């Protein structure tokens, strides 16, 4: 199984204040932004200055700030979201993990994304490298398990 570390996601209640801290004060650089009107959220990806060239090629780990428009405060621990890894084949990776006793909390029904959890409850997102794979069984029919 091959993995490439992608990003760490944290939820922020005030995107302006978060960008002021991470960019203006800490010195990270915004590399991309995604606004989703339907889902009512904004994703902002930040790179360390020395990783900027690699980040433009999707080869450097990033921080993903997730701003849910209708939430402004998170309780302790709720603001940390997940770790994300890119995999060569989402189905093979999930099958290998299941064979090792790992529960797939959010199956890759879309051929693109799955979630698992560490023994301490840390969510880990697995993302298909490149294009989505064609949806296939047993993944399409598999229900979510617990939270992710």
C-alpha cells in the first residue's frame, strides 16, 4: 500500500481571524480556496513558504482550514478534523485495511474518498489518486459505520 500525506484539516469559526493568524502572523501562504454554496462551507489550503513550489504540484503537505458558514464556535477537540492521505487504489487500500481488522467508517462508495479512525479516534481520510474509480460493489452498498 502506498500513501502520500496530503493535509491536516482544522475547523475554524472565523475564517478572517484564522487567515490573519496563519498567514499574516505565522507566515503560511494560501495556495487554493474552494467555496461551496450548497454545502455552506469554504476550504482554504495553506502552505509553508519553503513548501510552496511543491504545494503547487500537490506534493507538499498542507493545512486545510474548513469554515462551516453556519458554525462559529467549536468545543475542544471538535476543531481538529482529520489527516488525509492519497492512495493509488482506494478499493485495494480499504480491502487491505479491512483484512487487518480496520473498520471503514465511510466506505469509498464514490470511488474517491473513504474514512477510517485510529485507535484513539483520529479520523483519517483516504483519497483516490487521480480520477475517481468507477463505483463498484461491495463499496457502493456499504453503509457508514459510526462517525468519521
